[in-house]
C-alpha cells in the first residue's frame, strides 16, 4: 500500500473539497481513495464507524473532519502556502472564519438540500425557512466583513478560504446570494478563480446531475 497520506473522499462533497483545496494549494502528493470504490467504502467503515468523510490516514494516524485535516496538512506537510498563519492572533482569526463558514453557511445550506431528499410528507418547511433566514443573516454579515478584503482572514489565502470556497459555491446554488451583496459575490468569484478550488470544481462537474435541487447552468 502507498506510503503517501491517504484521503477518503468524494469529489462532490463540500467538506471533501475543503480538504482537497489544502492538498492542491501546496501540490501535496496523496493517495485519493474515492468513495465511489466499494473497497474504499469498506476501508472507511473500518476506520471510522460514522462513515463520514473526508478522513485522512497518514502512517498509523487517522485524522477526522475537514478542518482538522487542513490543520494537520499545514503542520506535517507544509508548503509555500501556509494555511494557518504563524501569528497566533491571525491563526485564531482564520479558525473563527472557518467555523463561520461551516456553521452559518454550510450547515443551513445542507439543511435545505437534505430536506429535499426526504419524502414529501416528512419535509420540514419551518426548518427550511429558518435555514434561509440564517443564510440571509450570514450573507449580510459577510458582505460587510469583506468590504475592502481580498480573503476572509487577512491578506492571504488560509484555512478560512478553504472553508469558504465550497460553502459559498453550494450555498449560492441552494439559496441565491442577493445581488445587493456585491462583496460576497466578488469574493465567491475570486475563490472560483483560485486554481486549487477550480480544480476541485472541475473534478466534481460530472456529478452535478445528482444535486437534489438541480444544479444551475453556471459556475
């Protein structure tokens, strides 16, 4: 078996894309165990009974959760792009924004997607309305924050942007970012233009027909 770090992942998953961006940013060699492979699925179930992904295996160590994987790579496989700033206050800023994108953009977005996958009689209209309200609030807050900023946590690309890219990508598909939030829209475009994320988007393109809400004919 390869001695490279091994990533159990799916190209269309937002949290997997977050980890892939970190790998692609620094050209880190890795063994990509795509979960379309039944053998990879069986390996994942042995490693992590929750069967949630991504999961990174490096030697005898198993790293769970996308944020932790990005931090692990930054610590053990550093490259020219440092995804956690060396300055402790800036590192805290990057972690804070990482949590913002996961909790207040990705979570309500996924609530809406998962609701569509339920039988119609079991759908949660109230929960979807709450998710839309959270996204409205998140978009408005982020628009103010991104005024005059290029990246989410300072003047360079970090963990926060690894999180932001897939979060905003799918959120805009699910609940369109209002044109009045020009700073958010411009930031999303910068993320799409980043080569690491552009690669992840292209790798996921064949899976767009599976998006439950219907993937828009853009991006």
